C-alpha cells in the first residue's frame, strides 16, 4: 500500500546500509510502486524518458539512480523519495489512516485507477463518509457509462 510521504526523506549517505543492500532495497521498492500503479519498464521509458537499460539496471539492483532521477520517480508515483530509498523496516510503523475501516476503503480507492483521485482525502475522515464518497463516484461512473446512476449505491 502506498503511504503518506515522509517529511524528511533521507539520501543514500544518511542510511547505514551497505551499497549492495541499498541497491536491492531501491529495486524492490521501485518494482513495488510499478506494480501498485500498473506500470512496467516500457511505461517508465515512455513516460519519463529513461532508457531501457537504465530502468533494467535499477529494477535488477545493478545500479542506483542519481537523486534527481529518484525525485522524478517519486513524483511519478506520488510518493516520497524515502518510499523508494528506504527499507520498510526503516519506515515508521504509525499507520497513515487512523481508522482501520477507513484504511481499507482508501486502499480500495487507491487500487481502482478510476477512483484514485479520491486517494488524497483527509486521513481522519470517518469511514462512513469515505464510503459515501466511493458510492457517489461509482454512481457517477455508472451514469457516465449509460447505466443506472443509483446502481452502485
């Protein structure tokens, strides 16, 4: 699951990982965010202008990108640089959403590309209000596709 951007992303020199482990962490995180966002290496080549060998080297942990490229990837995936650079064990355990039901609903929004624009809602929204937003968006989408606008509710 994508998490909220951290306030102070750390760079390579601020971690205690050996470089090979650091490359592996970056590769794992990059592949994770590619999968979560339904992207592949060809998409990154087309959308960001990276060469196929560059992306392949990052995905296999052979090389690390420069920080400007890390930032470009972070912006592309709407995450922080820390999300790409840090091991999950280094990230705070505090959940982004304060309510478990709200978190589950937000995950549904995030995983549905048509509803992803709702993902950046306030993290303390009550689950019933968030579900009402989802139902409303589903009814709009249904109406747009010629269906019954109240079908999704």
